[in-house]
C-alpha cells in the first residue's frame, strides 16, 4: 500500500509539473509574438505604435484574453496610421467647415505636403493689401499648423488679369506680392522666419480662364503651401 501510495504521489507531481510547463510555454509564445510585432512595426510613426500598444494592452486584459485577432490588430494600425499631413489637413477642414467657410477654402494634398487656398476676398478687400479684421482668426489657424517644425510655409498671392493702377499699386504683380508679404509679416510673430517665404504672381498663374467672371473669381486667391522638409518625408 505504501508503494502504491508513493507511486500515486509521484504521478500527481508529474501532472503538476506538466501543467506548469504548459502555462510557461504559452506565456513564452505570447511574449515572442508580441516582440515579433514590435519589431515588425518598428519603422512606423510613434503615434501609430503607441495606439497599437494601447489597443494590445486593452485586449490582453479584457475578459481574460491574452491576444488580439488579426482584424483587431489591423483596425488599430489603420486608426493610428494617419500621417502628419493628413492630420493637418483634417484639422483645417474641420475648422473652416465649422465656421461656414468650406466653400471658400480649398485644401489639397501636394507632392511636398499640402496646399490651402483662400479666395482673396476672404482675406482682403478688392484692390487692398491690408488683412480684413475677420481674417485674423483664419490666419491664426494656419499659424497653429505652421508651428509644426516639419513644415516650411510659402505664401503665394494671385490676381485676375483686370488691370489695376492705384496710388499704391501700379500693377497686379505688386498687389499680389504685397498681400503675400502682409500675411507673412503677421505669421512672423509665431513662426521662425527661416521657415517662411512669400511671393506674388499677379495674373500669371491662373487656375482658370480669365475670360469669365467665375474664372476671374477663382484666380483671385492666396495660397499657403505647407511643404515637409526632407527628414520628415523619409519618416
């Protein structure tokens, strides 16, 4: 009886050891999988990796689960995957839509970053280069984005081809340049000068034919080009 009892005890100990090894092996596999995913996503943006880790941790602790499904991981990566250009564009679009200017502001992606276009009458009175009082909050939104050191900002002034000759401006070229410089000077209080530039093109870079009122209206504009520096493009 004593021998049988001893055999039973040994058998029980073997089961306990086997169960412990199984738990340990499962934990090791989970850790290996986690480190593998970390290495896999080591080249993505920091905010994307942060979102992934937060989501992984939440799913690991929720209801005792220790791993995420493929679909859940993909969803987390996509949610955190918007680059800085897309986020900047979204912020501006949301703001200008909220104040009812969505039809007067055009925001488009470019090869170097993105462009924001204001109809000239949004910022200036006809034939003038002084900012409208109502325009300052709009430029402030531009400044908030321009504070991101990833961008350099070029302000471009454009007009239609209707001749202008006033005591201050003898041509559309001078008017468009003065408008661009006016905006640049306002931005200088918050954005380093080395990341800003201004240029006026007059009527020489139209978007549409100046043969119609609508075409001339569209050609009268101020463009803000947000261009990523080379280091930011490579990230």
